[in-house]
C-alpha cells in the first residue's frame, strides 16, 4: 500500500514522535511511504533526527516556497524540492493520505 503523509506542523510539536513511529512501522511492514513537508513542516529539514526518514527509504519532498519563507536554506540530501502544486497532483497517486497540521 502507498501512503503519503503531509506535514504542516512544526517538528517540535508532539506530532514528531507520532509521525516517526508511523513511518517506522509502515516502512518495516513493506509499505511505500512518502512525506510532504509544507508550511511549518519545512522545519523538519533542520532537525537532525529527521535524517532517519531517508535511512528508512522514505521519499521526502518539501515545498520550496515554504522553506524559503521560513529561512530554511540548509537542505539535506535526503529531501527533494517540490511545490504544493506537485502535492495536489501526487495526492491521487496514493492509497492513503494522512495530514498532520
């Protein structure tokens, strides 16, 4: 099954542990997991622990405009630049979409 997790909340909120646990479990069960970081979710790009997403084989995309607005300029190699327009196109390609706001 293919899962897309959209994150617009800051990584310092209680959602971080929930998200990383969901991603770990889905990945270990063999599901395809992708993340899309937008708005304040762009701050995940700065959190060193978020590197685990890349190690788990999760595709991590982020809204370049949101990252730029928030001054996030250190872009990790495990994440790819995208846009909310691309997010709207991607949503129909996944079996399940989970949003953390």
